[in-house]
C-alpha cells in the first residue's frame, strides 16, 4: 500500500496485538508453559491459572479518565483473551473537535455510539477483531453476533455511562 500524503498512516491495530498475544501464548504452551498472562496494550490473554491455582485477575479500565476510579471491574480469567476497543486513549483534534481512531465503515468517520466495547473469548485475534467490529455495530446487531459465537462475551459502555452485557459476561466478574 502506498499513501501519497505523508501525514497519512495505516496500521493493523484491529488485529495485530490480538494476533501477537495469541501467538505468544501458543508458543509458550508449545514450550510447556501452563501458566502465563500476556498483556499488549489493551489486549490481555491468560494461559491457565496463576501459579497459586487462582484465576488471573485483570481490571477493565474506566473510560472516564477524569474519574478517581481507575478500573470498572476486576475479571477472573483462565484460558481467555480480554480486549477493549475504546474512544478514550487514541484520538486526534481537528479545529477543537475530538475524533477517536475507530472509523465506521461506510460512514468513514468515528461513530460515537459507545465509549468502549470489551470482548472476552478464547482467541486473542478474534477478540481483537470483534472488539473493533462490534464497536461499529448497533447494539442489538453486535449482541446477536456475540451471542451466536461460542465462548464469547461482551460489555458495552455508552457515552452516558450505561453498561450493557452479553448473557455470560458477568460470570467472569469478580464479586
């Protein structure tokens, strides 16, 4: 791909970190590792349980960066990936207007329906792809997709702070 404008760039952020985390975990398992946690910039993948036999405990970052509460939920993970796509870390300003980095196909602009979408599933690359795709879907469409996939769960956070969950997401939350 060649981009004429030197200010333009292209990255594979929608799948690269998930693919890399998944590959690292598979390589570790092939080498006999039974307990590991891999974190690559918002993409987390757990292999087995911690050394003490407990699930890995991972927080979901609060997208309200002005809040004193750094994370929303602690999640208990075993052999799953947890990936969040959101509008609160990667964005740019144009004439004082803030635009996040997730571009909605067909509109070619960021969509402001959600602040974040978190996906939990066994495959890191799938979780990474789904978090971006579901971020760009109407809630009912995204939920139907998530519910149709085996061992896949999701959490949506709307701009007003409302949280929505797929049917099995809350079972991973630490209570």
